[in-house]
């Protein structure tokens, strides 16, 4: 990386004062307290001497083939790209580590929170002899993340490893495992990668357990419980307002599944790459004259990596199963929503039918009232006229004229009403027939246009 570009990357890092832990297998020095800036700078000379011994005079100090190699392990809490949890390593000290080659320059460049694993071979000044192998691993872990970077000298297998982690419990677990089994790391530095992957697997198991519990809860909530989890009492659907909340939780869990699956699949790919990288490392060591790893030590490492690979594969398969079950619950939820809507529509239709029956009854009642009104309205009007004294008739003729006029007037009213209804019905029927005719002619015209 260009020095100016590297300095720009360092300036953008989120760092704080130095607080690190330091372990040296050569002296057995392990710090139970956190080292500050001054204390750690005093140990930079040991780091630089180990690197210079490899770079300037590879043959000098090379251990016998198969013997244990020196191992330095430095840990620090935080990450350089976390605003709330800055890296506990000052920028000046970070520049010093980068300048002496303890940390590769690309370890903190263009990561953007994505899982990353890569290696780089360093050659001598004449670009003919391999000198060292740099390995960088960045892995998210349950909302947190860690960065592991180490340099392995190919002539003496000396390893200088740095581990930065945002979660203190994870950092302490890897620290304890590495210092307790440092002799295993000295036989082959890739054991450190195996320790880190096993910590990832433990976190993945916790994620898998939470996801499994969540899916079982959804299955009990919808009543679609697979046979191993059937219980006598199941949670029933609680009304329409329950569905949006359930869909929200299902979609949120689906997002968590996708993120977890990405991280777990990265671990599976990582283990296959580590297996290939072991072969590359052994070939480079043989080329540099440091010999190959003892058969038993190498078998112990490859067996552990193979076991971890099978474990990760099982987790990936289980996550795929849980994702299918989650998608089934989403489909079931939409089906339940459709069923609930259908039930609501049926209830509304039944209510509409009841209202229609009441309306029909009211219509018949109003029709009866209307007919009775038409029957008695003409005679009532004539009675009013008779009482007003406008017509003066003899008493014997008066009631006869009144009855005849009332019957005639009532018949005329019913006739006019019947004529009005008949004309209105005929006019509506004529409009309906005219509309059908125009529609049919339009279809015929369209068909003719297609034929033309």
C-alpha cells in the first residue's frame, strides 16, 4: 500500500490509548495486567528482533526441523472501525508495528464490516526467496467482530499474532486457550486459526439455539407445530391485530437468519481455504529449509480442522432447515390472514342478508301503506269537499253521488298509477336493450376490424 494512502487509513481509524496483553513463548512471559503505551513499547524490541532475525539472516537462529518455534501473542479490545468501542492501541504504536512489519499494511483497509480472509507471501529483496507469510482474518461474531493477523517466518516458523476483538468475553476465551496451549501453537501456528474458528462455532451454536427457539415459538403461535414439538396447549391466533405483529417478527427473524447464514457460510469457506493454505505453507517451509511439520502434529491439526468443517456444515444444514420452516410460517401466516378475511367477509355477508331481509319487510310494509293510502285518499278528499258545502244535494241523492264519485276517482287514481309504472318499466327496458345492442355492435365491429 502506498505510504500516503496508509497514513490516510490510519488517520481515519478510531483508536484510543494503548491497553494490550502480551505473551512470549520464549520466556514464558504472560501479562496478567493490561500493558500501557510505555510498557508495550519496551517489548517492541523483542518483536523487531524476531522479525529482523528472519529478514536479515534467515539461516541464523533457525530451529531444527520439527522443533517448536517462537510465538508472540498480543491482544487488544475494540475495533478501529467501531465508534462506540475504539481500538485500544494508539495510532503511533500502530504505525510502529506497521513499519517493522509485525502487522501487514492491508489488515485494516477497505473492510466495510464484511467477513474477510486472505494471506500474503513476503519475498526477499531480490524477490527470489520467500521470507514470511502474512495472514489476515476478520470475522463478525454475534453483533461483534474480531480481527486476527499474524506473521509466520518461513525459515524458523516464528509467529507474531495480533488479536483485536470488540467483545471482552470472546477475547478472554481465545487468550486463555492460546496461552494455555501455546506449545500446540508452537508445533504449528495454524492451530491459532483453529482456536478462533472453534470460538466462532460456539457463537454459531448460540445463534442456532436462539433461532431454533424462535422458529418453534412461531410454529406454536400459528398452530403448525411439527410432531416432535406438539404440546397439549397451543397458542391460538388472537385476532386481526395479531397478524401484523407476527409478520413483523417473522420478517425480522428472516433478516437475522440471512445475516447468520452469511457468517456461517464464511466459516465453512474459511476452513476449506485453511486446509489449502496448510499445504502451501508446508511447501514454502520445505523450500526455505525449515523442514516439514511432524506427521503427528500435522495430523492433529488437519483432524481438528476437518472436525470443525463437519460441525460448521451441520450448522449450515440446520440453518437451511430453520429458514425453510420460517418461510413456511410466513406462508401459513398469509394463509391465516386470508382465512380470517374470508371469515370476516362471510360474517359481513350474513349481516348484509339480514339487513336485506329487514329492508324487504319494510318495503312490503310501505307498499301496503301506499296501497291503502291510494284507496282511501280519493274518498277522503271527496268527503272534505262534501263537508265544505260546495255541493248542495238532496240527502237521498247525496250519498249515492258521493259513493259513485269516490269509486270513479279511486279507479282513475289506480289507473294513472298503473299507467305510470308501466311506462317507466317500458322505458327502462328499452334503454337496457339499446345498451345491449350497442355493445354487440361494438364487438362485431372489432371482429370485423381484426378480420380486415
